[in-house]
C-alpha cells in the first residue's frame, strides 16, 4: 500500500467534509461568514491537494 496515495485519499475526504459543512452552514445561516469562508477555503485546499497527490503518485509494486 502506498502511503502517499493513502494520505491523498484522507486529504480528499477531509476536503469533502469541509466543503459539505460549509455548504450546510450557508444554507442554514448557522455560522458567521468568516467561519464559513475559512471552512470553504480549507476544504478546497485539502480537496485539491488530495486529488493532486493521488493523481501524481505512481503505483509501484
């Protein structure tokens, strides 16, 4: 099992969770705009870095 791919998958899942939480907060108006912005930016950062890490890492046997 490749450690970089696993870490990339974890980052991707954390990014998705952050984006979903930010989306739910926007819909329900349950948080301040600054916290929604922070969750959204961190979610995007984790999501795209995880996707990039999984995409770039080669499988080695």
